[in-house]
C-alpha cells in the first residue's frame, strides 16, 4: 500500500508539470500573436498603402460618383454663357435681317423667309443626328465643331454677294452649328445631374432669353458704327471665343478620375493616415452605368412618347413664332422701334426669371413636373390669344407677361420630363426626335401664319392659332394618364 501511494504521488507531480508546460506554451503563443499584431499596428506607412491598394484592387476600376456637385455646376455656368450668345443671335435675328434688307436693296420677303426658315429648321431638324454624334464621338468634339462652323459661317458672310448666298451661310450653316452646340448640352446634363437636374436645367436655359435681351442692342451699335459686313467679322470672333468655354466641359469619366486622384492625394496628406486610406482609396462601389443609346427608334413604339410628339405639333405653332410676330403687331399699332425693343427685352428677362423660379420649385418636389407643364401651357396659350386685344404698349406688356409663363414652363420642364419618362441613357434620342419634329414644322407654320395676316388683314386669326396651339400642346401631356391606362403601362408620372 505505501508503494502504491508513492506511485500515485509521482503521477500527480508529472501531470502538474505537464499542465504547467501546456500553460507556458499557450502563453507563449498568445505573446507571439500579440507581438505580431503590435508589429502590424506599427507597419510602415508605405507598406500600409500597398496592402490597402492590394485589398481594394478588385474595386479599383470603379470610379466615384460626381453627379450634382462640384465641377458639375461649373459646366452649367459654361452652358449658360454659351446659350447667351447662341440664343441671343437667334432672338435678335429680326434686327440682323433689317440690316440685311438695307445692305442688299431689292431683298424680297420670300428670300428673307427662306433665310429664317433655314436657320430655324436646320437648328432643330438635325437634332437626332447630332445627339447620336455626341454619344459616338463625345459631346465636346461635337460642340467644338458647332462653334467652328458658326464662326466660319459668319466670316464667310463677309464675301457673300447676294441674299441667296447668305441663306447658305447665315441660314443653313449657322443652324447646323447651333444645333451641334445646343443639342449636345442635353447629353452633358443627363450625365452630370440626377437629383438636381431640374434646377440645373433651369439655369442652363435661362441664358437663352437673356441673350435675346442683350444682343439686339449690341447689334444695333455694331451696325451703326461698323456696318453689316464688319459686324459679321466681329460676331465670328465672338463665336470663336466660345471654344474656350467648350474646353471647360470635361467628359464625365475624366472628371471622375480627377476627383479620385484628388481623394488619394488628400488621404496621403491626412494626419489620420490609415483611416483616410481605408475610406478614400477604396472607390465607392456604384451600379454599372447604362450604355447611352445613339438612336432609339423603339421610342416610336411607346404610346407615351407619341403624346410628346403631338405636344410639339401644337407648341411649334407658337414657339418661336410669337417673338417674330409681336414686333410686327407693334409696328401696325404705331409703336416705335424703341418700344418694340423694350417689349422683347422685358419678355426675355421675365422669361429667364420664370425659368429659374420653376426649376427651383421643381427641385423642391412641391408638385409634379407634368402638372407644371400643363398649367404653364394653358396660361401661356391664353396670354397669346389676348395679345391682339392689347391696344397699346402697356396692354402688350401685360399679355406678353402671361405668355412668358407658357414659354418658360416649356423650356424648364420638357428635358427633365423626358429624362424621367424615357431614361437618361435615351436623352439624345428622346429630345432629338422631338426637336426634329419642331424643325420640320418650322418650315411649315411661319408661312401659313403670315398668309393669315395677308388674307384677313389683321392679327386675330394668327395669334388665336398660336394660342390654341400652345394650349393643345399642354392638353396632349394632360392625356398621358389616359394613355398609360389604355396601354396598360407600368409608368409613374413625376
């Protein structure tokens, strides 16, 4: 028995030694693990950068989202200034044509109508082709082509011996050039803006009427001091300056890369180095962008798109014809050229302010865009119908104010409605085909409206047709809920 007790004691001592050894081994493992973590925590910054970059290599091709912020607003400012010049030239074309009539004796109304028809028609008719070119070759290249074409057209006009040649330069060439500049802006807007596209578009298009308010007075001074042909050279140089602005419109992917590079540099310079690298170097994972379409003929299979086509059939009766016929009406009731200029300048400024206000309200999501469009069309149509009833200067000022609500609502809402209903990847096609429809009708409506004045001897039927046309355009959009129900479409109107 004593021998057995001694053996049991020896076994206990051996077990206790083995247990201590196991504990020591575990503690050594824990120490080694802790020291490894401490070593990793004190890793060299350069090695940390490499480790993080390796960790984020799978997402390195994904670029950050730069919509609705920063440089996007610089681009909106550039397009605003560009529209001041291009649309200002269009809206002041009546002043230019008066100077052409004096410089080229014997100029007929028919030749003048051809010149204006080519300018307005080519400006809209080629919109689908220009939109497709902007997608294929890049909008900056297409806009630069437009600037160079406009500048060349104006410079070439110096050498034109007849109004027929001016129809080619000041009409067709200028129309194609302006179409290239203006239509490409729609692709730019759809890429750079998503949540704030309403206010951005309003700022962009507000430059159009401001150009119409300022440029006529500038042209009058240039014609007076330099004459018609030297004014062409000055305007050619002015349009060429737009190329500087166009180069500021960066392609969207380039802007994404610039922002990503700035974030990496900022992360390297940050005090909280590791945290910044974790947050900034790894790009934000975004859904893969949809491929922008050049030509989408399937739009014509969409019943909802046909409501926009019919809308333009009505609206094209009024726009831009109202601005052409109001000065003629003013002259018939013995308003002076100065008073006519004041009316047009006031209309342009008020229109610009209304576009900004509508864009701001739409951005606040206070009401539906389609409801705003319909209300503006009905009010604007009423204003046009009342213009012939105005017996003098102040009467026209009041009625032209009412009309401006319809004009501003159209320009402030149409683009964003098309983007909402047919997608930003379809903006070039959805806007292009509607603008093409307007271009075709610009060859048809002005002669008919002018013929009404010649046949009736007054302006009643002409302005009534324009007012009803604008109102019918609004009603075409008002019928969209019926179209959706009839076609059993799953579309939510915004």
